[in-house]
C-alpha cells in the first residue's frame, strides 16, 4: 500500500518505460542469438606426403591427441596431399576463450606426438564462431566480361577501404586466382648451359630474400644515430625474376630468361565465382566471371549498422576505386534481413500486448485493462533494458521468447484482477467500507495457492 501511494511510483514507471524504449533503439540486432559454438581448424602441413601418408602418419595421431580436450562435441579430419585439416567442435555453451585455451594447452603439451625429423610443420589453429558468418557479401562483375584476375585487383584495393569501416573484422575476397610469376623451363637450353634444376631452385630461393645484416652508427650529428642495414630484397616483377643469374657457362653468367620463359599472370584458380543477373536485367541469363567480397563484424557490434556503413562506403567509392565498367552488387545483406525480422517481431510483440489489454478491457473493464497493460508493458521494457545491459542482442529467439512470455506474464495478473473485480463488486454491495481490503485479501489468497 505504501508503494502504491508513494509519489515516486509513477516516476519509476516512466523511467522503466523510457529505459525500455532506449534499449529497443540501441540494442544490436541479429538474426541468430550469440550462442557459444566454438570451432577451430587445426592445419598441419606435411610437404611432399600423399593423402594416405598424411592420414596415417599425421591425421589419425592428431585426432587421438585432440580427443583429450575436455568439452569437445566431436573431432574429424580431412587428409589431402601435403596437408591435414582437423576440425574440433566444442559443446554449446563453452566460452570461446576457454575453448581456445584448452586447445592450445593440449597442442603445446603434446609437441612430441610426431617423430622427430618426420617433416611435418607445426600446427596452425584457425578459430571459427558465430561472428565468422559474413554480414555482407558484395560481388564484383563486369558487363565487359573482365576476367577474375582483373576483378581481383579491384577487390584488393576495395578490401583496404572497407577494413577502415568501424565495426568490421575481416574482409576477404573469394574467387580471385591470385597473382604469380610463372617460370616455364626449357630443358634444351638448361642442358646447353649446364644448369641443373636443384641449383636453379636454390638460386631463386636465395635471391628472393631480405634479411638484416647489422647496424652502422652515424656520429655526424650532435646525437649519435644507429642505422639498420639490410641485404637483399624480395623480387617484385617478372623482369627482376628474369634477370637473376642462375649459373655460369663458359665464363659468362647465365640469366634465368635465357633458359626459361618468365611471365607474370594469374595463378591456377582454386575457386570460381560466377554472377547471373536477374530477370529484370538486360543481360538476364548470361553468366559473368566475378569475385565476392565478404565482410564479417566484430563481436557485439550491431549487424544492421555495420552493413549499412559498408554499403555507404561502397557507394562512395564508385567511379574512383571501383571503375565505371565494374558493377558492385550486394548478394548478401545480413543486416537488412536482421533488421526486417527484428522489426517484424517487435510489431508482433506490440500486437500481442495490445490484444491482451483489449481482451481484458472487454471482459473486465477499462480500469482492469489499464492495470494489466501497465504491468505487461513495464515488465517487457524492464526486460529489454536488462538484456541490453547484460550484452544480449535482439534476435529471433529472444523476441519469440518475449512474445511467448506474454501469456505466462498476464495469466497470473488476470486471475488476480478478476478476483479483485468479482469480490470487490460483491463486497461493495454488502459493506462499502471494506472494499479497499479486497485487493490485499485476494493477493494473499492467490499467493498462498500458488
């Protein structure tokens, strides 16, 4: 009774309402909840080994080592020539940091699980989680049928620009073959000049190297300075590769271009990306070479805001970084779909709350409807603010849970209000002076039953 009569009660209710509205505006929105489903790929290189050797000598022993980790759901491996890829999936709910600490701890404690001198390289761990799902996919293609290699050069420049957008984590290009310098050896010329393959390979490796060679103290100025000295440099073009000396024949140097054809070009593609315009386009049905840029967000960032910022940045780079003859089509927008679904569920939540208030008003009266409506709305707004304060997001699961909880929330309140309404009317007819005690009596009786 003291709380109901207190002048601060309406103010507290208003504060709870405003905090809930604030939480709806600022809480990050996503399609799926932030569930800890930590996975990691452990890649172990075994150069020169066949798939069978990789499986028997690396993959199977590695599975036995990784099975020691606590909290693992399953472990499986893929063996291919020169590489073993083991996927470790932890149980749902295991924190990402804790899972990775366990993984690294087991790998470091079992560094001797392979025979010394086998030739396998140290394992490389690539963690994966819910935040590795791209929030935006941008496909670059050209109506002029530009190759994937040409589009990849545009994408590499665009990557650097998109990484500067706040909230982005990784920006990667799929479908680009990569650049390389191809050396096509000519056996006849190698034999004529007495150059062997092993020596040629060693010459290439030694030339493509830069390393520190010491330091020099400069005492010319008032304050002494130490200058680092490096020797060698990395090869930067096909011309530099062709000018390498790979041997000596009859007292003259033998250049690589004399025994091989050196060309700069694209690597052999590992993945292909093709783009087909929709029915409304002029080139509907045609297939164009393309590359796709995928953007992921940092944990806790709003997917809607990150996707919008990246799209705005892409639009600002048209006709500058992105040439006029290259199209940038958004093929995946996780932020747009997340915002659409979250807004739709918020509308359903408001509709469900309004329906409850309307039904109570029709059945019991306006005063009872106001009481139930205030209780439901303030409870929901306080819950939304608490979820934002604890770092949760607005997603399909959380909003469905709120909609479902409305029935549970109002069920008890309706029973209480209905009893107050019924007993209050009966008591008003018998003893008008005792009507104010009805609510306390009914609440006490109802809580005792519960």
